[in-house]
């Protein structure tokens, strides 16, 4: 049985609103010098600009708090998928000249996933872009998802967030950002009444000021469409997404479409999206297959299913998903075929497999996995996604040997998701030391290049523990907590490492020296944060 999400786990934006209602030091609005960005006039843009460095610091501050929230979901397969869509968009923005080199170098350009069933995506200061599982679960094609990411990317590259924050400079800038996230929290279906009152009350005051202007929305549409096509995606994805949203807008969405409130659709915007394609009327399914053809369509269908299976926390909803395959007559004894199937059949089967695995209903999981495996044959990427779900299911049943044998027969690609899954398999089974050593080397190389990857650090910690390298394991645990923004947890693990190093007489002097240096860096960061808060308290609005 999957437990209901606790009140402490609900309302990511509510947490941020409480944590970030802080004034900002004088001078954060750059008047000149490094970090100042000269912006072209747009409507009633503010005369003062928010510097690039200041905007990045605000975004980092938000993400430091956000990474502690369990609703920020680091599902490696979905994270890899969203990044595979976002990366070519980012490259296209650079190639078109929409993304200046200074902005490209200083911003994070990081996508992350929120476990929430509402249809939403949003851009934060500093190049952070969030995607709700609800959005992933409702987009019919990779191109539709790309169109939303291109639009959000364009809000950042055109400095719309900076303009909005600068125009509200009389308020605490971090408070304004918290208000933006409060609007999100109030729209989320799972926010309880208390959170809705606290966060929604604050958000309502600033709601009219925080929505992007119509000029900004049109500019993000126009620039985003160019980025979309430059990146090789089908322009029809944007028109198709608008049409899907427009249809939802005509119906009662029961607060499931916050994207429609933060990015309101107008008849003009929809018509402009269609006119860019040189067509009138709705796009056809053939049009929407777009870039990558059938391969991409089936891959996206698998990711849709994974999103649907992961976004639900209610047991009854998971049970409905898990039972959908057997209810359709595809039980464990049947031989599923792809005859007459379509990508949405794969979406349903994959969602059922994930839901049944979460419920630990193994007969339903086996039935759904068999169905998904048969349906995924048109796409290598979809087959890999199903293989990952099979391995995860075996690990949940404590059958690591079978999981390892399955990986050996059909190895995954060299992605982050494959690396983390392989590490889980190696740690879960008694195996030869060379497998552990090889996995540890792979993870060490990865975290050296991606030091903010908390999940990879934690996987490394588990492998190091299995290898008997207790000190290296504690250091990796500390790095994981640091990457997640948990300074106290990081310091706790690193101090445990210090004590172990002293008790063993400095057997691993190099690792001990690294731990000492990291602890000093954490303490310095804490002092700097405290100083910033004192300065903010003295310079904030009264």
C-alpha cells in the first residue's frame, strides 16, 4: 500500500514562500559593470535591470530550498528524457543568437521534475526550468513537450523574469519570487487547506503583477517557435499543444491546468501559432508525429506512461492504473501482440507496470510488463525504458541476480539512468569485487564532472560501503547532502568521517584531507549566508 503524501511533503512552493520572504541587499539591481545586461525596450520594461549574477543567485537560493522537498523527483529515466529534449533547444537558442554567451555561461540551464499531477511547467530565475509529471503525462508527442520547454526557455533568454523582478524592485525580490511560487502552490490540487490559506493569501496580492505580460507571452511564443524548429522539432508541436490547452480551457479543469492561468491562452496566440505553420485549423496526428517519426513517438509514449505511474500517490488511483492491463484481457497467461496497437496502448501498459510495482502487486506488474515489452518493439529507446522498469521490478522483489542477468542479456545505453540502475543492481547482490570497483570508478568519474548530482554521490556512497571504503562512503554521503542543499546533513556526515579518520590513525590521509577541506567550505558558506541575511535585514523595505 502506498501511503498518502504527508502535509510536510506537500506544497513545494509553500515551503519556498515561507523560506524566501527575505529582503535583498542594496545593489542587487545592477547599475553597471559585470553582471549588467543591456536589454532592448519591451513595453513598459523597468528602467533598472536585474544583473545576471544577481538573478542566478536568486535562482540558486530557491533551488537550495527546493532540493530538500521530496516532490522534486529525481527519476533518472525521466530526467534524462527531459534533458534530451531540452539540450537541443538550448543549443538552438545559442545558434540563433537568442542566448548571449554571458547568459549561457552564467546561468544553470537545469531542468527538474516535480511530482505533481497538474499540467504545468515554469521557469525560475537563473535558468532553472521545472516540469510537472502532469505535463509529461498529457503531451502526446515529444514535439509538444519541446514546444513548452522552448517557450519557457525563451522567457529566460529574453530576460522576462529579470524584467518582472526589476519592475517589482520596491518589494523584496526574493519575496516576489516566493509569491510567484505561492501562486503555483495555491493552484496545486494536493495543497491542504492550511497551506492554501497561508500561501494563496500571499499569492493573491501579487497575482496581477506576477503574470507575464501579453507582450512577453507573444515574444516567448515567437522566439520559442524559432528555437523549436531550429532544434529539429516539428513546429506543429506548438500548435498542437495550444489546441490541447484550448480544449482543456473550454472544459472545467478542476485546477489541473495551472499552466493556463500563468500562461493564459488567447484566440490571438492560438491563431498566431497556426499561422506560423501556414495552415488553418487543427493539426493532424500525422503532423504531430513530427521530428523523429515513429521512433520518437513510441519513446515519448513510454515516458508518458512512466510519468502517469509515478505522479499518483493515492492508492486507489494506482490500483486503477495497475488493473487496466488485466482488465483489458491481457493477463499473465496471454501472449500480447502489437497488432492494431498504438502508442497510447504502450502508455497504458507502462503506467500499469509502474503502478503495480509501486503497489507490490507482482502478478499485475508481470502482466503489464509483458504487454509493454511487446508494444515497445518499434523503438529501441522505448525497449530500453521497458527494460529499466523490468529491472526495477525485480529489485523491488529482492531478486537482484535475475535483475543482473536481465541487464547482461540486454544492456542499457551509457546514460545516467543506466549508470544509476547498474549501481543499484551491483549493490543489491553479492558479486565479484571487480564489478563493484568498475562501478565505483564510473561513478567517481561522473561526480567529478557533475558535482551537483546528489543521487550519483549517494550511489557512490553505497558502492564504497560495499567495497569496505567506509571513509570514502561517508565523504560521498556528505557530498550528496550538500548537493541537495542540506548543509546540516552534509556537515554531520563529514564530521563522522573526521572522527573515523582520527580513530584509524589517518589510514587514508588523502580522503581525510578532502573531508577537512569540505567541512571548512561548508562553515564558510554558513557564515556567508548569515552575513547576507543580516545585510538583507538591514536593507530591506520597511
